[in-house]
C-alpha cells in the first residue's frame, strides 16, 4: 500500500533554449509498503505542443516519456469527455 506523505510543486513559465515552453516539478515523499520514498516528477510543455515527463526516485530509478502534440491533445480530449 502507498501512502502520500508530502508534495511540493514548483512552477516555471520561463521559456528555455531547449524547446521547453513551461514546466512544473513535483517533489513527493510517500510511504511504499513501509519504506519512505522520495520522487521528483517534471512535466514540460514543449514549444511544438508536445509534453515531456520525467521521474526520478531516491533509489536511483529514472523514467522518461515524451508525447507528441497529437497524443497530448487526444489525452486531454479523452479526459474532458468524461
């Protein structure tokens, strides 16, 4: 069982030179089956309309995913239709 302990959000709307229009980072701490885990999730909105998501934990695991504008738009439309 996972239990959320703390979440801190940081927003940045400054465009960067690497094609990022805006991004936000969530620093989370949670209990995962009795073990405290810290995770950082960054969501970046790309200038071409796509989205890039990356996650890293204090255990050293890292995941990264980039969605094209078309896929991101489809996900938002699906969410909004519910």
